[in-house]
């Protein structure tokens, strides 16, 4: 959940660390801190509550020199956001500083033991326990930092990605990970570390993704050494990073979220490149082709996901059952792992996560593996934990998503699920050639139609002003667009802090209709599909009770447009592809309402992009 960054080399570390924190601020922005060892071997630590800009103000005019340092931006778990609870945390000796992403589950027991040994604690965090434990082991056994860290970690229960520096070893930076992401960048006589590759891409394209229960020593004299907790050395697998700086900048847009909404025609083209041919209709997903037998043997598919990915999964359920006639269950990963689910060896479990690091989804993957199921991952972040933990899978290839509220990742996930459903339908021979060709040809047109969808949203900013002061919203959809309605509601509450709920339109009369009055905006998604007339009837029920209706309809619609208070038009497409069209106006509606309310749309309160803790 938190973001960590570190540097050791011949450059001044502080500017690199601050820039890295800003790239990672989407992971948490409750507080931030930096620790540097200067040329005289002094450890300087600066911390501030709030965003990285507050840290810069705190450190202004102070000694920020040094060629080695670590930095952290926090999403609070143990302890309120404060300067005291901010990382880095420093040992009682004043020599060791540590940053941490994750949760130490047995911290209370360890803390009690350390207190009995005379250690005093300044913060409310679980992390401070680890730095004091390392300090104790190092002094007790007269060990170097790397060995002390490894021994300390054998006493830790929970998840961690850590970076540690020691004034006695200013030429060495120690890192380790378990169930939290960590990547090492390798430069010429220098090393970089971060929670993801975004802070590293500017300096090197050579990276190593640390695996669970591995520690790494980044030493200016001896280079990179990776070992497990038993001190067995591993050979690092150096990979080439495919990430451009332009993908990490706003490119003239006021917010990353708006940039990422407008990028969707391009990112969906990238998602389909090499999978949907420019001519012909053969969908190629190597993850399916290489595992045909497992998919053919599957009696059931279980999709596990959280948040926006769960909404994409619900659309995937419609697609796979409709086209493949295979039963599909969609589960919140956070519930799936705790309810003793029935998983069979002939099940296929699909894990969906933008970051590839979602803790609950990773735990669900592990549970599925223990039951002998085949596990397929759908992720965006190359080299992340879920792609490495699953048997096979597909990347969505939409590029880094910096805005905390997911936009292009959602449409990328839906696109991959569409291609997966088509590939499985062809494999199971549950679709006619004519229907298959029709869907593939229409899928190929989606990026161009998304461009038109953006053009049709002209005027959205002015319309959104009308709803700036609304306190509640209801979103209605049916069939494929019921999950789209839930996703639209989630976007609004995430970034505007307006309460919003998505419902199946037909379910409105079973309770939510009691909320309808002249102050309740209702967003109704109604494409020209098999249940269009029923959705129109549901909207008439809203109008009869004074509700204000915002209708999302296909271009050319006249029936619903005539009764709605506000109309948003989208390009016509197939019913099963319609969520890819409706997603754009719903994202823009949420965005402009939030902007009008003065919200920080890229970094909404209490949220972080990647939920790497329970």
C-alpha cells in the first residue's frame, strides 16, 4: 500500500528520492519521509505529515547531501497519519533506518519482548518493531547488516517490502520482500529500488524483480547479491524494462485521470495488438492456446478480484457464460479466501488485478493452487506478483495507470475478458462462425468508437456543474451494463466523495425506489439491447416520483432521450461490448463533478492505488 524508493551510487540521492516519491505517491499520501547518510557518516532523517510537497518544505534548508538514501510515502495502517508515525523509522542506536510496505502481524508480541530488553518506542507503527529487532540482533551477535536483517525476518509474520541503511555500512543498501512488491534498478555503478518501476525508468531499463523471501545486498564494491532467508545465494534474473517517461507524465492534462480517460482508444488498440488481427477474425491468446486441455477440462470458472477489477469480472461472467456455456462464479477475493470455498482440480480460477499485487487476490491464487486448480492471471503490471504466481495469463497492456481511480485498466480488463471468452468459445465450439466473426469485427472497431464516445461527451463539464452539490446518486443498468452501473457509481464516490450506488434497474422497485425524490439524480444506462424497453419502464418509474434522470443512450435514441432530463450519447455497438462505450461518459461525469467540488481526483482521500495489505 505504501511506496518505497531508495538509491545508492555516485549521485546526490535526495533529488532522486523526492522525484521517486512523487511517482509513487499514488500508493499512499498520508505522510512521507527520507533518510540520508551524508559524507561524514551522519544519518539525517526528515519526515512530514501529508504529501511529498510537505516533506520538501520540511527538508528545505537542511542537510540533504549523501549518495545513499531511502524514502517512503505512507498509506496508514498501524497508527494515525503523523510525523511521528511516518517512515523511515530509526533504531535505538541511531545507526539504522528502515522503510516498510506491508503489515507485520506479530508486531505486538515482538514489541513486548523488545520492551523487556530495554527498547523504547516512539511511534504507533508495526514497522518500528522491525528496525529495533534488527538493531538488537546486530548488536547481540556482532553481525553485519545483511545477516542481521535476514535473521530478523525469520521472526516476522506478515507481509513486507523493506529497505535498510546503516551508518556503519554507508556503501551498502539492504532490501527484502515477502508478499509486497519490490524492484531493483541496475545502473552503471549505482542501484535504485522502488515499489514499482516508475521511479526507476528515468535512469535505467535493467531491473530485477525480487521474489518472496529473498533479500538483496546492493553494494558499491561487491555489486548485487541476492540470497534467501537461509543465506543461499540466488542468481539474479535481469529483465529489460519496457516503460517510457512519457507514460509517467501528465502530458499537458490537468490530472492523470483525465489523461488516462482520453488514452483509452490508444490503450485498447495496444491491448488488442497481436491478438485481434487487422484482417481476419482469429483471436490469438497464447495463454489459452498453450493450455487448451486445462480449459477444455474445466467444469467451472471462478473469477476472483477486488474493486474495479470485480466489476470487470462480472462483465466477464456474462461474456463467458453467454458465449462458452461454462458456469462462472465471481468472487470478492477478500471473501473467497476466508469462507472455505469449494475448489476442484478441474476448475479454472481467473485472478484479475491491475497492479498484480493485490494482497487478497494473491492469497486467493495461493488457495486455488493448493486445491489443484489451474490459475490464470489478468494483470497490467508486467513482472508483478500475480503473473509470477499464476500458471498462465494475459497482460492488458494499457500502460501505467497513475490516477488512483481506475479508468483505462477497467476497459483493458473488459477487453481481455472479451477476447478470452471468444477464444474459449472457439475452443469449445459453442459459437457459430457467423456470430464469432461479427463479434471480432465489432471488437476491432471499439477503439475508433471510443474516440467518437469522447467527442460525444462535449459539454459534459457544464452538465456536471448541475450535480456538484448532490449528496446521493443512483446508477441503474441491466444485463451487461449492470456492472457498468456499479463501476460508474464507484468512480463517483471514489473521487467526489458523493454517496452513490449501482443497482440492476429492475431491482429498484425492491427497495431503492424509496429514495427517489426531486433531489436524487439517477443515471440510467440503456443501450438498444434485448431489454431496452424494460429499462425504459424503470426510468418511467423514476420520473413518476420526481427523480432527475441522466440517460446514457446510444446515438440516435429517441424514446428514452425524450423523457430524460439530461442525455449522454454513446456510439452504437453490440450489446456485449456496450460497457466499453458507457464507461467513458461515466468516468468523465465523475471526473468533472469531482473537479467542480475541488477534489484531488488523482489522489482521493483514504485511498491508494495498490492494496498490498489486508
